[in-house]
C-alpha cells in the first residue's frame, strides 16, 4: 500500500501532504483504505504517534474518515477532490441532474444602472432595495425578517454558517436521504454527519429527538421540495420538530428552502417557532437562473453577526451587479408570471410521474419540488436497465447515509406523455431485474 500509492514522509506534515497529493492525483480514490497506523509507521521507519498525528490532520481537513474497525479511508467526497456527477452517456434523456427546465428561466441581462466603480462596498454590502424585497419575499411566508443577509448561493451560505459555528469533529444532523452536495460539504468541513430519517412530511420527529440527545451541534433540513425525497413539512410535523428542537436551544437550525418559489407547496417554517439559533436560507438558482449564484438568509442576531463577520474577511460582499440583477428579476412582472407557470408545470409533471408509477404498483415519493424518489432493491440494475431504454436517472447512493436504496428522477422537463413511457419502462426494468436477480 505504501509503495503503491506513494505515501512517504518522516514528519506528520510531510506524511499528510503525500496522502493529500495521492488523493488529488486520483491514486487514492474515495473509499480507499489507508494502512493501519502501526503498519505504516513500520514501513516508513517512524513512530506510530507521527502517523496518528498525520491521520488526525487529514481527518480534520475532511480528506479521510475513520470507520472504527473499518480503519481510516479516503472520504467519500474528499475536500481536495470534489465529487462530480457521472457524465450523461450520449443519446440518453437526462433525468439525473436536478436542473430546472430552461424554458422557464428568464433571460439574464446586465443591470441598466451599474454600481460606481472605485469605492469600497464594505460599509454597505447589501443594496437596501434588495434587502426590502427579501423581507417582503420571506416575511410573506411567516419567516421572521428582522435580520437578513446575502451570500454567493445556498451552499456558500450554509458552509460559512457551519464553519464559524462548529469545529472539525462536531456532529451535524442531516436528512437521510439528503442533498448530496450538502453531504459532501459536511465531510469537506471535517464535520460528522448524523443521519435523520425522512418521509413525505420531512424529518421524522422521533429520529431528530434521538440524534439531538447525542450532542449534535447543528441541524440542516429542507422545509419543502426536499432533495431527493420530495418531502414537505406539514403544519403538524413542523410543530413536532420545533418541540424537539426547543429541548436543545444551543443547536443551530439551518432551514434550506432552496426551491421554495417553485415547490408548489406552502412553507411551514421552523423559524417561526421561537428557536434560539436559526437561519432560513432561500435562493433563486432553481427559478431565476442556475448561473445566479446568490442566496439570502433571515436569521437570529448572533448568527447574522458571525456570518457577516466572516464574509467581510473573505469576499467582503456579494457583487452589487449581481444584486441589481436579482432585484430586477424579483420585481419584474413578466418574470414573476414565468415563475408561476414554472411552479404549475413542475407540479403537474411531478404528479404525473408518481401517478403513472403508482398505476404500475411502483411506490414513489415526491409531494413537492422537481424530484421523485423511487425505492428499489438494486440501484445499479435499475440505472443500467433504464439506460437501455434511453433514460438516465441518478443512483441513490450519492444521497444516502444509512437509508435503503433508491433512485432519484428529476421531473422538471418530463411531460405527462413522457412520464407514461418512463413508468412503463421502469416497470419492465423491475421485472427484468427480478428475473435476473431473483427479486
């Protein structure tokens, strides 16, 4: 192992650098096992303590994880090598990407009034008119909007919140199945993911209460359009989750409403429940444009101060040109009419697929948003089987922590007629896989 992957060094710093380089180069792939501490120490002629220190540094930086008796392995999404989705084979209909239908995205034009050039925006990082628009947008759904801030997309905002609040090794409660980029982000920050089972109404209260008792420091969840399961918090579920969270007032609760405007479902927000530490994150990527890397958050005063303090020390502010573009689109009547049509179309398309699958006896989940989750016994068999029929769907392994297998199907561009054909092909694939694998 040591020779094969070029793990070298006589100091902890050199040793960790060689492992990092092997991961970056692809010589050590995600899931690859590193040598046990004592064996590597013997191979390199160094002390076990030096190896242990190197492994600790690599864990803290999200490059490796330790799995008890399973030893130390390269993280599923190491911080030095971002996991990319599989390339869509030529000629296949892509239902794996999670992207909106381009037909419902407005044209992106530069703002007519440009921000003055040679001056610092640190004294006024947010456009007051956009702040007011955000307060109206979020406040209409019952989110407290006394404190708001902006960032370069939802993941940027959530990552910054977690990095200022938590330290490597701290635990974060995450939806299972959950959004794979968020799961990767937790690992990259050196944090521990603790799974919380979900159903059609979101996180299960008993599961959340159980992980809160283990000492998690933060909870990240989606109130609607949950990705990949398609769940949506009901009022009763929201109340049950708030009751559990009030028992752990020091836990930071991050509500990721990434596709709220096109979810075709009401917002029952956790943030209206009187929590101590919280942030409601909203973004426009799914309905105004995938290249608009902008997000807003409403949060408590402490969270605002910590987030903005770190933002000012790094990028400083979100581009005023970007803010002007977002404001123009958010307040344009034609764009808002387009968003309404998108919401109606996505709702119809998602419902069409779940109904067609149901008619064929195939259970599927997706009560809001643009994705449908279909539990299966063998993800590879289903993905490869649908590929022979011309469909490309996402294997559930990227989204799962401990939950049962499944596949995610993005329905944003799937017409009802296409849904019928896909459901028929899905049923055929399941029949073929049962014949091949004996059920």
